[in-house]
């Protein structure tokens, strides 16, 4: 039986409490891990060891077959050349300073990537795009922060671009997606294409990079309620990438 493709998940760096411990921790919500496992992948939590040093990035990417970028804190607007807005919420310098260069390097190596919520935003900013720091303030009145549980998120209709990677996963018809974010894509990065947008207000809901093996970011959370097809698509792309001739440089070639 073929081994499971290894999917790296950059961890959320946060202070956590368990037992009598109250320490910094690298965490990933079990909903992501369970979704990958059910789809046939082997989840690998990746802490930001070594920061943005290329050797550390390459060490990670040489050991995974794909990446899953998960939700979390706002990106620091300085990462895309903007000043902070008064409605900016909590940011994470540790995550920003690690995830952005990791994604840039992964794009160079053509590693399959699925970005969820913040993950979509990281993909866009890493490639030169910008964000709306608060969607309601930017005029997207049908998007608002939802409560802390995805079970209670706001749902809306999302249009799907025919012929896109997104359409290959969900079909061409509009789909219902949850809304659990207050930031969103503003300027689309070079090389990216909009493949999903909110019917009501046009907010970007999905971006993809057509020239890559598999690089898709969605603004909603397909892990809950589970949209298995997204994780299966990532696993399938990772398996194909592992079987193909590697496009990334080998350690010997870099010396």
C-alpha cells in the first residue's frame, strides 16, 4: 500500500494552558488534522524553527509533499506596505515572519498548497497582493466577524469560475460557504486568478495560481462543516507531485 503523502501544517504560535503548564506552544486545531487524515494524508505540524532562514525552509519543504495553511490572526499590514487601521485585530509576528517566506519558497519549489482563511491571505500577500484590513469598513457589508465557533458562522453564496481548479473540486454551480473573517483580499497578487467570489458583494472568496501544480486558497473554512473534496484534492496533488520528477533543487544542486 502506498504511503500517505506528508502534509506540513505551519503551527499557530500561541500561549496555551494544559495541566499545570502555561507556556508558549505550537498548535494546530484538530479539525484540520482530522480532515487531512480522513482524506488520506499524514499531517505534520511544522513549528517556526530557524525562522525564515533558507536552510530551515528547505529542510521543511524537502520532507513534505504539500502544505496546508490554516486560519488565525490578522497579518501585519506592514507586510504589504500599509499602515495599521484602527480596526486591525491581533497579529502574530512569529507566524508572519515564518509563513510568508515559507510560502514564497514553496511556490518556487511548486509544492502543492491549500490555504484556508488566513492561509489564503498569506498566499496573496506572499506573492505581492494586499488585504482589506476590515471588510465592513471597506464596504463589504455582508461580511462580518462570526462567533468563535464555526458551527455558528454566517453562511453566504459563492460564485465559482468555470474551468478553474476550484470548479474541478466543487463544480461550476454556486456553493454555500461560511464566513468567519473580517479581512479579505484587496489587490490580487501577480500570477493569481480569482476563482470564487461572494454573490452578494463580490468579496474574493478563492484564489488560485494556474501555473502551479496545485495552489488554491479559500476564504472560508472547509474543515468544518467538512468539505472533504478540498482535502482530497490537496492529497491527490501531493501524491502526484511526489511521484513526478521533483521541480525543486536538490541539496546537492544547491551546493
